[in-house]
C-alpha cells in the first residue's frame, strides 16, 4: 500500500487536469507528522561520496597473475614430467591441468573419497609442506598402494613458492578406496 503526499520539495508530475504538481510516493509504514516526514533508514536517500560511487569496469585491465613454480613428477616407468604449477593450486589439479597421464589418478576429483592421487615426497620436502595431513587424509592413505612415511594425497597438498624444483614420486599402483 502506498500513500501519496504533496510536500513542497519533491519533483512535480503531470496531474489529470494537466497542471504540474509535486507528488511523492512513500510506503504506508512511513510516518507523516505535519509537514515533516519520517522514513525508515532503508528508504532514506543517502549521500555517497563521489569517490566511492565511481567504479571502472574494463575488460582490458589485466588481472594479477599468480606466481608459478616448476615441479617434476617421476612415474614408476622411469619417465619424468615437468609441470608448471600456480601457487595456491593443489597437486591433483596440477597433474590434470598439465595432462600428465597417470592411470586412475584423482578418481574422486579431490573430494577425499579415494587414494588414487597418492604421492610420495622426499623426507626434507615432506617436512616443508605447510598443511599437515588431517585424520580423514590419513584414513585414506592407509588404503593407498605403496604407502610410505612421506606419503600425501595430491588433492590435499597446496603448492607454495618453496616447492619450486621439487621432484615428486607417483607410486606404481593405484588403490581406489571407493571399491
């Protein structure tokens, strides 16, 4: 429901008689006392500083690029695959994005429901990984083929700048814990 009021300082509109007269549409819940008008905060007009109201939207402005590092994945057949990794991505995504062919790798797509993205790190590298394995990851690793003390699931390891040049071993077999 809307009430129509005619205070002096509002814009004019055309009336039925053809004369211009001021009209203001305000919600019914607003209070009118004499010529003063009390409107809830959500309906009040606010003065916004001009600096804040100006925004530039342009497709030509370059986005900041993520820092990259180089990683080497060693497969059991002796082949080595060098991959360019963006800092902040996980190792599962790096292997998939760089088209490294590992049979069955990442079957659960990183949902921590299998152990197919099992990777083995060198002891000094393992200690440098910022995030320690969670209980859920350790449960999945218990089902992994070729488990070692420095095993991690690739979907749970986030790439950092310190990983530049690391050589990571991909185990020979894949044990899919999903059954």
